[in-house]
């Protein structure tokens, strides 16, 4: 399995707002070289549900995707070591209680 390791300018921490975050997702999809259909198939092989229509909707908007969709997308793109482990319980990688509203110019929380 091939994993993307050098993400360079694709860091989501550089995003200033939700639209910037989604733009980094678009660039990740482009860099992966995969079609929506191929991403859907790869997600299924990973045990995730990621309908290509859902992904097209997410990448066509400027608001943040659900955590489970984001995690499935990142795994399907082949990013390793991204902290997007298997979701548990509520569909969020860390549970619903960690879900926060986006605030412009808010520094990302440090990773533990």
C-alpha cells in the first residue's frame, strides 16, 4: 500500500477558516491522483463508508465536514500517521465532546 508522506503545503493547521480547511482537502484529493469513485472504493477497503456523492458535496462547500467523513477521506487518500484512527462511539475520532466550533484565527489545539 502506498502512503503519502510529504504533505508539504497541505497542512490543515495552515487554514485560517473552514473554507481554507476544505481547500486543503481539495488539494489532498488532487495530490492523491484518485477519482471520487476510487476514493469510495479505497474507503470501503479500509472499512469506512465514504460515498462519492458525499465527498463531492463536502469538497464543493466551504463548511467543515463531519469528523467521520474527514477521517475516512484522509485514510482513503493514503495519508499515514495522520491521527485519523478508527472512529469510536459517536462517529468522531475522539468522541463528540471534543467537537469545537471554528473560530477565525484560533490556533489549533496541541496534539497529545
